[in-house]
């Protein structure tokens, strides 16, 4: 294990470390104009009595949590919530699966961000055996109609984000967690099996996108190997999903198609991978 030096000063930084510090500062400043726009968006939602739900799903170590923190950093804490549900309790296990998520849905003027959403059933729970095959199939069969009932009235904006990281980058991030005392808490039993079960997760990803990306509630795939670009482009996508008042006319709001993909394009890419390599690779 690498030894951590807790007593660093600016004089201890070499040229490479200094470049990293400067790069992080520049990236932090680059996000601020977009974070300021999020405050405007949030105020608009409050004034209009609208609700917003953003789901952050995807593989372990794909950058969901870090992106959520950057989105929420300067927002009005009274008008947003981050929801990260643990294992269901005994009562919840005997109720409709999605009920405990519905209980966390926003009030008028509020934004709720789910750090893993009800789509956990279509990915982690199914791959890891935390639900039965019957429960998994029932979820995929019914979730589109549930979402149609919840969101077709136009009062709630639903934005579904899937963070996609490469297998090599996921491994690099896991290795960093193992050796960093400040990140070890992020490493779970599920994480330790994620690399071995990579292909199984990819198959479930394909099925989930194909079955549950609809005109009403489409999926957006965030290519997250570059954390900073993923964060910036995600914020742009969020801002573009709400026609809020006072939008900046000088800020570049065009989303980078190399970072953000609609589900239909991702599915086409995955199909090509299957034909070429005999399996999905992303």
C-alpha cells in the first residue's frame, strides 16, 4: 500500500503536482458559470411550482456521486434533496418495489436527485441476485407504465442519466480507492465483483436501455472516463431540460455529443460491438 504523507505544504509540490493543482482550479472555475445557471433554473422551478427528478445510474465508480456534488454545490439547500436509499427494510420488502422511491419524490418547486434510482432493480439487484428473475422481469414489464402515470401531466420533469465508464478506468478507480484512506469507504462488496461481472452488467444495461428508454422518459448516456467533462456536460444537459427564465445568452450550452449520447445512439453502438466482437464491450 502506498504511504500517505499527511504533512504536505505548497513547497513540497513538484512540477507535476503543481500542474495538477492548477488544472483542478481551472476546472473548478470552468464549472461556476454553469452552476450559477442551475441557481436560476432552480428559482424558475420554484416560481412555476414545477418538480424535477434526476436519476443518476450506472456502473460503480462511474462518477455519479462526484457529479451530484458539483450539481448541488451552490443550489438552494431548501429546494433540493439527494436521495441514496439503502437496502429495503422488512416492511418495504413486502410492498410495491417502487413505493419507497415514490415516497421521496419532490414537492412543488423542488429538485430531487437519486444517487441510484428504482433502476437499481434492472442492474445491480438483478446481476448480484438481490432480486428474483420474476421480480426483474416484472419491473421491466411495468416501469414504463408507472412512469407514464407519474409524469405525463407535465408537472414533473424526469431526467434519466446513465454514467458509462470503461472497464480499464473502473479498475483504475477501484485501485485508487483501495490505496486511499479517504476513499476506502467507497469500496463495497459489490464493487469488488464489478470487474468479474462486467459482461453481465453490460447485458443488463443493453436490456434496460432498450426496454425503458421512451419518448416520455428517455435515457441519456454520460461517457464519464473524463470526470470533469462528464460533470460539465451533465450540468448542460440538466439546464437544457428546463426552459427557465434569465438563461445566459453568452454561455455555451451546446452539449458535447462525444460525452452525452441519447439511448438510441448508444444502442446502435452496442449492436455494432456485438456483431464485431461477439459481445457488448461498453
